[in-house]
C-alpha cells in the first residue's frame, strides 16, 4: 500500500493574508505589502487578488500600481506576522509534531508510522489545514505536500495553490516529475539551471535520467548524490550547515534619503546585526557596508561599497569604528548623491566558543559593554539600552523578518 513519510505545509501569500485576516476591509481586494510607501520600492508580498494582475513579490510598486489600478498598499507590520506565525505553529502542533520550521511561512513534519498510509496522511494534512482555519483565522490559507521525502513534499506543496493538497508517492517516481520545469525544484535557480544546460539537461526528465556520478560531478559535491536519491523517493538525511553571514538591508523612507540619514540607518542596522551575531554565538572577521543611490555621478542606480577586516569581533563599538572609518573615506560623488537603500553584512563567521579572548584591555572592555547591553535588553526589553550613535534613528529600519530566523514573540520588538 502506498505510503508517504513527510508533510510540508506552506502558508499562501502569507504577509498579505495576515493583513486580510487582521483587517476585514482588505478581504477580497488586491493587496500589496510594502516596506515603505513609495513607488521606488518593491512589493514584499501580494494577495491572490493582486496576483491576477501580475503583481507579485519583487514587483516595483510604481509598476504594480499601473498593472492594478485598485491596488491597496499596506506598510508591513512584521510584529503581527511573527505573532500569527507562532499561533500557526501551535495550531499545527495540535494535529502532529513539527520536525522543522523552515521559514516564517513553511514547516516540515515527519509523519509517524500509523499516519504514513496515503489515506491517513491526507486526513492529517486536512486536519492541519483545518486547525489553522479554526484556531488562527479563516483567511490564512495554506497548501500541503505529502511525499516520501522532504524535498518532494515541499515540491508537492507548490503544485496546488492556494489552499491545495498534493500527494506524490514513491511508486509514481520519477514519472510524476517529468512535466515540471527545472526551476520548480527548490535549489535549482538560474545558475544551476545554466550549469545543467551546459551538460545538455534542460528538462526534468533529463535530470532524472542522470546517473548518481553525473549529479555529483554537476553539483561538485555529495549534494549531487543527495539529489539523485531524493528524486527516487529516498529519505535523505540533511547535513548540518555552518552559518556564513549575518546581514540586514533597508530601503530608506523619503525623509531619511540624505547623507546623514543613510549613515544613521546603517548604524541602526549595525546594532541589529551585532546583537544577532552575539545571540547566535558567533564572531565575525569581516564587515561590509553598502549604499545604493537614486542617482550616482549622473547615473541612476549607482552604489558605494566598502569592507573592513575585523579580528574575531562580536562587539558593537568595534564595528561602529569600522563604519566611521569607511564612511569618512567616501568620495565627493558618494556624499552628493541621494541614497535609496543601505545594507550591512558580517562575513567569515566563527563560533565564539572557539576564539581567544581579546589581547588588549580596550578590546575586552568593548566586548564587555556589548554583553552588558545584551543582558539589560534581555531583562527590560529589546531596545532598552543602545549606543548613543543610533539615538536619532532608533525608530528607523523597523523589524524585518529574516525568513529562516523568526524571533520569539517576546523578542519581536526592535533592537
């Protein structure tokens, strides 16, 4: 009798659906969630009513307005999305345990042996959907995929949206996959599709026909072997990953599109990134800053970038010094241009437990100051203590959800 081992649940148009759930006047209307009320930014979510007009995640807001004249723009409230996310997790847990939270709108569940027969698995999937509907909100729709492994369950969850349920069994493989485009698989983006095309692989049927060794060669690692097994329905054990970067970016509101405003928001992002780094238990060896301009040297879309080397750094003061040094070294064109977006990324991360203590007293004091600030914020609430350099922009760059790093409800307020 056919069986499935995994259930993958994907919330449909999550941010936009949250807004429609929380605000009845938006139900049935085309809605786009945006980071700022300006035509120069992009939509971060679109309701299914808006998608009928071609509006989707990443669509320029000005273009979206032209495509959909009745479009309602909503400024994203990420604290609401986090709160609903945790309510959804609790609702799902009343039906079956969650194996892994993949993002703000995706979870994977390993089915217990009694629930793996297809008919029973469908009942469990419908039960999870019903729990969200009844316990969280009737306008929060989701799609469910059931398959022998997690990769195929995720794929199945994308095949019927919104509010669908799709089953893929081992007995159907790989024929069931032949009609799908290569980019339907999570992990095959433009670069991988180009690499496959160089080997004459342009269809999923051709992909499934590759040998295990061919896939190892194309992927350049044992990841190719994992793909070979997954496409045949084998349940592949995920390898642990090492965190490589921590970063934040922010589209500036019109009132902060000045040289001083851009620097202030960069300081704000630096505080957030440094606090995240310490909470994760890492230090960084490199920091990169970026500003994208509306007009740079007469050319639209120009940018400034700089990087600084750090010595196993996890403290905010040292990173602020690196920003000040880089900021002073900008050229006259950078200072004169109108900033549109700022970004900051910490690179070359290492576990803090494996690093040595700073040699110099002033460096140890900076580390202690950062730990003290974190301890105060943990007791009195995030944002209770911060360095004076971010005071003027402490309310800028509001909470944004890193899709694979969802804050707890009590930590959802800003740094």
